[in-house]
C-alpha cells in the first residue's frame, strides 16, 4: 500500500513501539498477498492482518487529504 506519514500518534510508545511490532508481524503475511501469491493464512495470521487493517484505517482517518 501507499507509504504515507500521518502525524497522529506518539513516537516512542506507539509509532516506534506496538505499531512497529504489528507492522513487522504483518509484513511477511501481507507481501505475498499484495503480489498475488497464494498463501494459507492461519488463524493467527488472520488476526494479525485484521489488526493491521484496523490500525491503518484508524490512522487514515487523520490524513488531511481525506478530510
């Protein structure tokens, strides 16, 4: 997806903390999907992808171009 920066979260605890850890967990799951590869998603993978989607949706609400 598009790489953008939205200044709506704290840096040390959120952006460089739990959000970064979620991005790191989601990346190896999402990259094959983005490239159209077939992969099997475990229940844990599905939970990770769902959490990543929710995080991105919440952050996107603060993007100025969407307002």
